[in-house]
């Protein structure tokens, strides 16, 4: 294996492509329909432009899919339509079930599937980023990155395991960022933000700084909407409540206006964007329904031990 097609070289994909190019592999991409910023990143990373997806796939032994989560399945289908028969690596932040669906799509067309989950920033320097891999040919893919800025770690597990690990990791890191940002917005709305910060300094000294991390991440928030939704789906598939990460997706949706911005916005700008549109004027019909008296509800007679019996 000596040619890898990167689809598509955003910040993460371009940095991964640069890792491969530095190891002497031929790295290609398809510029059709892509913008000037993507072209610039790919050129700086040493990734060769073959123009069309058909040409890129025809040259490639391995396809590396690095795209926003909501586009992962559609990209896999597009590659499958061209009959790609090499190794397809999905390195997107998707749920284990979505990863398995991607695998079924590309394997039906003749490819081998490797599931990937990236933890850390774009690997422009060593020791900070890892890509976990699962699937039968994970070792082969890991070998492509040996000695590069990106550490590739094969897992003992079927496709879906790498995506599950990534989902668990990001459920805390990005989920907590959304929660803390929402808490700061609420505290500001209620006028207790200074008091909250003083209490945090006493009892949770790491939280004041941690709660401002959303300002640095605001320009990437649009990418995390789909990731939070995929994490919510992962929780739901495991029989766990998905609501927390659906709410986190909504927090990040409110920050889409900062997409691809320059300097990070101030925290006040971020919290104002989060609160914007929170209240809307009720329609006359809704107002009447809200103000109408409710029928008294009859309380069900509770017998001690019935709930426990149902759980057995």
C-alpha cells in the first residue's frame, strides 16, 4: 500500500495527509467542488490533486474518510458507487452503529473496512493525537502512520469499537464544554455569575478557566452538532438517556454564527448567542391553552414494593 486518498483535507485531514506524505507515501485528493481554503491546505500538506473522485479512487490503495459526522454515510455511498476495492478507513466522529452501517456499504462494493476514532488536535506535532482503529485490517492501517505525528492504535475489537471509544471520550470533553458554557449563560442571565465564579474558585478551582474553553472552540462548534447527535444515538442504542447530548448539540447549533471566525469571540458574545432565540412569543392559541385551568389528576394508589417487582 503506497497511495492514500484523503477525503477531504480539512484541518484534520490535511494534517493526517501530511503525516503520510512525510513517510514517503503518495497522498491524493479530489478537488472537484471544493473551495479555495481546502485547496490551499491540501497543497501545503503535500497532497496531490487528482481533480475528480473517480481518478483519486482509481489511484488509491487506501481511502481515509475525514469529514463532518453528518456526511460520513453519504461519502461512503459515493465511494462505493465507484466500486472502490481497497481499504476504507472511516475516521469520523460517528456512533458505533453508524460506523457499522458505513462498513456494510463499502464492503458490499468490495472494500475492506477499518473503523477509526481520532482523539486530539490535528497532528501537526507529535505526542498529542491518537487514532484508534478496529477491524480486521487495523494493523495494516496503523503501520502507515508508524513514526509519524499521529499515533495509530489498533484495538482488539470489531468495527464500531474505535467509534465507541471516541464517542465515550468526546461525550465528556465536548459535552462538558457545552454544559459549562450553558451554566455560564444561565448565571449571567440570573445575575449571579460573579458569585458563581467566586464559589468555583473556592470549591472547584479548575472550572473558571474550563468554563471559558468554549470561546476557543466556538469556530468549530458547527462540526460538533452532528458529533453530539451521534453520541446521543450511541447512548440511546445502549439503553441510556440521550437527552444530555441532544441538548449539547443544541448549544453548539446556537454557536454556528462563529464558524471559521478569526480571533476567538469573548465569552459574553458566546453566552449571548446561546440565549438568543430562547424565548418566543406564544401564539394566541398557545396562550389560551397555557392559561386554561387543568383538570385535577387522580393520584394512582401506590403499593409498597410494586416498582421493585416490575424491575425483577
